[in-house]
C-alpha cells in the first residue's frame, strides 16, 4: 500500500505538535525529504509493465448478497452479538463476538466492515476502560470475533466492568459506475452521492477533485479497447521479467493504488516537477503547515499499471450501514 503525500506531510505536522511547534532540524530534514519524494514521484515516468486481457466483470465486482441474505445477516448479528474481555497475546482485549451455527457460516462472507464507534465501559469507580487503536479479526466455524487492545493501565482484571459499546457494520448493497473518457477532463460528475471533477490524466494516473466530506471509495477499470482491459502480470512473472530488465518496477507493476495530495502541492509540482528539495523545504512555513493541517483542499489520485486508455470506468461500492449497541 502506498503512503500518500498528504499523509506524509501530516506525519510532519503531528511531530510539530508533539514538540510544541518546534521540530529538531534532523527530524524536519528527514520528514520533508520523504514528503518531497512522495509528491515528486507523481510526475516521474515509471517503468511499469502490463498486459491486455479480456474484460471479466467478476474480476472487478463482487457478487451482491440477496435481500434474504442481508436480512438474515443483520438478524444474526443483532441477536447474537456479545462483548467480553479476554487476555490476548499482547495483553487484555475487548472482543466483539458473533456466534452462529455451521449453516450460517457463509453469511459472514457478506460482512464487509465491522468497527467500534464508541464505548462507555468503566470500572466500579467510574474509571474509563481505554481502548487502543488496533484491531484484528478471527473467524472460526462457529464464532466471528473483532478484537481490540485495552490500555493496561486503565484496566485491572479484578475490576467490575459495566457499560456498553456501539459498533457499526457494513454490507455490500450495490455498485454505481460511470463511463468516462479523456474528453471529459475538466467536467464534473456524480458517483455514489458525491460530486467529483476530472481534473487531469497524467500517463497512468487519474486526478480527481472530490467535492464531498465523506471518503467515497473509487475504483478504476482501464480499458485497452472494447471488452479488453489492461491488467498486471502475476508476481512471479514480474520477478522473472525483472531478472532480464532490472529497471522494471515490480511493486508498481503488481499493485494498483489510490492516494491523496494537497491541491496546492500538486499544482506546484505539476508546474515544476523537478522542484528541488531545498526550495520545497522553504515552502513549509508555519502558515503553510497550518493550511495543510486543515486537509480541506485535496485531490484523489487513482494510479494504474498502464497508461489510462481513451475510455475507462470509475465505480464505487455502495454499502448498507447498521449500528448495534452491546451491553457488557
């Protein structure tokens, strides 16, 4: 997964805040160099390799669950959900558990995302049980578990815990797609309830300006010609190809990615792709850092292994979102 340019700058901002707005020169130099490289790489020509293949819809769109399957899954989660605390490999953890019979196992294939929204768990003295920001999933033939770490200092095994936790979960409901071409550069379109502007196409990258607050997932189908798409080679084939040509970028040829970049930064590097690190560092004034911190002016960049064809499709999955509050 590619770390995006905006995120790399935000890491810099976080360090500035931690150091009361003062960052050691060594740290500043390291982080600004990283941010410069990530931003500049958008405009560099990369040696990716790719092939043409017949377009198969199932390669891009997962099967939709039936209305009956959705109803059964929602009922299963809301009727059997439970939370408890157990000792994990790295300490205590809060477990959200769904138990089911064997014939319901495949229903869980349609559970796209399960997230903790908020928790009121506390001990008998009112001390909050603090949860850490990492989670993992374990699924067996009879139980689905989402496990999140608990701050050891906020929890004693002998304590009496009470309260509740609210979780959200998502189920794939539909897809929305739109056909576009290079002639549509500069135009605005709607996708999954969000407006986007097709700002530019740079070789194998589509530059979009999202005009909504929610981070709508956007995916790409890059057509070579009718019913034929560009796609990556498998990894082992890429390794063999790189043995013959060391300039081939394996990671970029194997994965497709999306990233965000500050609009002003994008335009600066577009105007001057060879902007020096020295000049870039001079732009990171306190005023510029405060502006970047707002994150309210970004472009979304979709990168493909192959140059963007004359016609392409952007699509977005639509999810049904539900919430459940579970008592401890």
